C-alpha cells in the first residue's frame, strides 16, 4: 500500500502538473473565502416574450467579485465548485439571494416576473435539495410559481428515477422547471413527455448560426414545433442579431434571452429593461 501510495504521490507531483494543481488549490481556497466573505454576486439576464415584447423573466447568473482580478465568470469556478462540493453552499446562496431579490423588485413596484436559477447536478443529487428550495421560498416570501429551476438533460441520466421524483416534488410545490442547453444532451422527446417540465431552453450553439446554417435552423424549428405540441414553452438562448430574432419569431418561439435584447444586468438595471422589441 505504501509503495502504491508512493507511486501515486510521484505521479501527482510530476513537474508539468505541479503548476496546474497549485493553481487549482489556490483557486479553491480563494473561492471558499469569497463565499464566506460574501464576494459573490448575481447578475440577471432578461427574458422577453416575443409576442408582447415584455420582460417575463430573468435568469440569475453568478459572478465572483475578486479584489485583484475583478469580475470572474462562472465558467471558471462553477466546475471547480462542483468538484470540491463548494457548489452546495454556493448554490444555496444563489437560490436565497435570487428569491430575496425577486421580492425586493416586487416591493419596488416592478410587475411580477419569473426568476430562473441554475441547479447543478451535485445540487439535484443532494437529498436536502427539496427542503433547501422550500426554505428559500419560505424565508423570502416568494410565491413558488415565480421561481424557475434550470436543469440540464445530462443531470437526468445518472439516476433518472430519483431525479424524476425530485422534479415531481418541485412541481408539487408549484416551482417551474426548465431544461437548459436543450439539444446538446441525450434526452429523447418521448422521455421529455414524462418529465414535469414547463420550458425548454434551446441551446445557444443552435441559435448562434441560425441564419447561416440550414441544419441548425431545421433543428431549432423542429424543437419549437415539438415543444409546442407537448405544451412546453420555448426560449432561445444567445440570440445576438435582429435576423436571428426574426427567424425565431417566424418559427413560433415564445421567448428570447440574448445579447440582442440585453446582457446580464446588475439588479438595479432590471427596472429599465421591462420592455424591448416590437410587439407583432
Ligand atoms: P447558462 O445557464 O446556459 O447561461 C447562459 C450563459 O450564456 C450566460 O453566461 C450568459 O451570459 C450567456 N449569454 C446569454 N446571452 C448570450 C448571447 O447573446 N451571446 C453570448 N455569447 N452569450 C450569451 P455566464 O453568465 O457566463 O454563465 C455561464 C454558465 O455558468 C451558465 O450557462 C450556467 O451553466 C453556469 N452558471 C451561472 N450561474 C450559475 C449558478 O448560479 N449556478 C450554477 N450551478 N451554474 C451557474
Ligand atoms: Mg441557465
Ligand atoms: Mg443555457
Ligand atoms: Mg450554456
């Protein structure tokens, strides 16, 4: 045992790995500290209903405000947070903060809209997750129907039966459910029908070259058509141009979230983002 541990230790500290490992360890301890010291914040990206041009929801997107590096993107620390288990306290903070903010907007006189929160696979697998969500709603006073949880197709693969049971608990509570990055995973339409879903979010990769790639256009059109037949709302992620938005409108897409209408915004700027685009 000592011998194999020695060999592993040798492997672990190969010179070329050293820097990477050290960087990760540093990042992990800095993230731990940032969570404890309250240096995470949420930006919110508006979601617009195409038919009315109204902002009907926002997605909460976490950022890390580092005194030296500035705003650090979630792509850099969410995977690390998932590997280290830090995603649990981080995710619980996001949930509580998003619910609190939603109630604060309402208190400031904004019309009601949905707040969407991303859940990671680690959170969905947490036996406490239903209680954590229920507590966030109770503490904030946010009506359950104003909270939407975003999960990805791959999160349903590992232990599908358990995942479905959790989704059904959320549904029973009145919380909304969306499949994020739809089309990049492995769910089949027949499987989707069995899930208690409200919304599909068409992945950005299909939307970004919608107007130049006929195959992607066909895929997006088909997703929108099937979702409609299944009674699900469809939102397209990552629309950046008027041409993309026009095509999505033509396909009958319900909502759009993308830079064309708005980047993710600090909470104070959401009041000024209530209406965009031209109603048909
Ligand atoms: P996502 O949930 O798919 O969020 C959409 C991402 O696309 C956001 O990146 C958003 O800023 C970006 N985006 C939106 N519209 C456009 C557009 O028109 N063009 C381009 N190029 N990008 C656009 P962001 O904020 O960097 O977040 C990246 C990912 O990090 C999210 O992808 C989500 O998977 C994860 N994430 C963010 N916040 C959280 C969180 O609180 N918890 C968990 N578990 N994951 C989070
Ligand atoms: Mg998302
Ligand atoms: Mg997405
Ligand atoms: Mg994405």
